[in-house]
C-alpha cells in the first residue's frame, strides 16, 4: 500500500511541476485512462494467439510503457477521487469471491449470473 502512495506522490509532483492539474479533471483523466488502455490493446490487435504470446515476450519495454501509462492515470484518478485503491481492490476481490465461488467456476469463463 505504501508503494502506491509513493508512486502517486511522484505522479502528482510531475503533474504539479508542469501545471497540468488544471487539465486533469475526473472526466479527462478517465478518458485518458481508457485511451491508454486502448494503446495496450493495439499491441495485440489482429494477431493470432501464438503471435500474441510472441509479441508479449518480444515487446516487453513497449508494453511496460503502455501499462505504466494506464497505471499513472488509474492512480491519479483514484487519488483525486479520494479512493484508497488497495482497499478498493481488496473489497472488490471479496465481492468477486462471492460472485465466483471456486466450486462453481473453476476452469470456466461463465459470467457469475449464468453459473
């Protein structure tokens, strides 16, 4: 948890040094989060499963950059909305465990309401 707070501080410092907070409202940060996630998808578009696996191995630095962009906007938005991200993740995992009990869903990709 402390590591996320430290990274978030660095993100906010970076933003502040450039006077970008004026542009980083919730809507635009959320939009940027989705746009950056789309750039991750671009790496895999039109590739076969085999090509996806190969690209995942061969493009580590590029993929790391794209995933970092997603994380930056995610951490920033969570902080701006006063959401404790580690706590939110823990809470959501507990909810998911109730929706997807192991005995009903192991090895299946079925949505919880169809189990």
